[in-house]
């Protein structure tokens, strides 16, 4: 468990962006094999600067705490670090783990057959200490939060704006925020910001610490 960052007395999630971390984003152009940042197309027409999976990533500065928190904006590099290392999305420390797996908070779809097995999420796990805070701070969880433990987590997708090949000399573009699996050819048409994970071997559990006082001594 780490100390949570606060702003004016309110906790600021580890994955939230701060205003001082915004960078100018280059324009997007169509390359031979997907999208590229403007000025980053090789002589053969292929895009440069994508990752080994072919994904282009939104640019961010790493200056957590600089400026004002933007609670509704996810800082890509911290979200991805949290997903890869299964860190708590609120404090950035280790997420809670027991014999049933890591602790995640999901939007409640218990009416859907088979849910939550194979749920795909962009929201990193949480620790016990932060679970009540996350349930309160995350707008998508309001009044419909379910805690689960996932025995297996596979980080297999990217989330961002998916572009489509345009007809003209200029790009594209249909902005649609969505998850594309890295096995899908369309990852080369994604300006991504977040990683997505597929949760399997999932068990619904009680939400830890409900009613626990914010900031209570650990
Ligand atoms: Zn935490």
C-alpha cells in the first residue's frame, strides 16, 4: 500500500491524468499499413514509431501531481503500468491478491448470462484499502459496482480511438473509443491510450471495506 495523492483534500487516483501532463498530439495520417503520426511515415510508406504490436500510443508527459487532476481522463502510461504489474488503480501499490486471484471492481452486469467470466476491462485492479474509494470515485461504478477476484488475467487488448482507411489524401476518421485485441489487424488503426485485460476464472466476492472511513489508519 502506498500513500494516495490528494488534491484539495480529495484522493486522486494513480491512473488519473494531471493537467501538467498533457502534451500536444501530432496529427494522424494514413500510412501504407495503418495510421501514423504526421511526419512519421517511412520512405516505403510504412508507419514509424509504433510499438512491436503495431499500436500507436497517445503521448503523455510523466509529471504526476503537476497542475490540476483530471479525474475523468486516464493517464495512459500509468494505466498501462498498473495493468501490466496489476497495481491498484487508486494508490499505485500492489492490488489485493488471495487464493481466488486479484481484486477488481466491475460494473454490474449480473443479468447477463455467463457474466463476469471473460469480462474485458480497462480498469486496473484495486487494493482492499482503496476499493471503497474506487467504488465512490469512478463514475461508471456508481450504484452498480461488483467486486470480483480473477484467477487469471491476460492483458490482450488496447483501448483508444479506432481509425478507418479514408478515401482522400488526408486521414480518416471515425472516432470511436473501443477495445481492439492485439491479435486483431485493426490494432494498426488504433491511436491507443489504455491496455485492456480479459479476466477468467472469476468469482464474485463481497466489496472489501464498505463503510470503512476514508483515510482510516491502516
Ligand atoms: Zn490502493
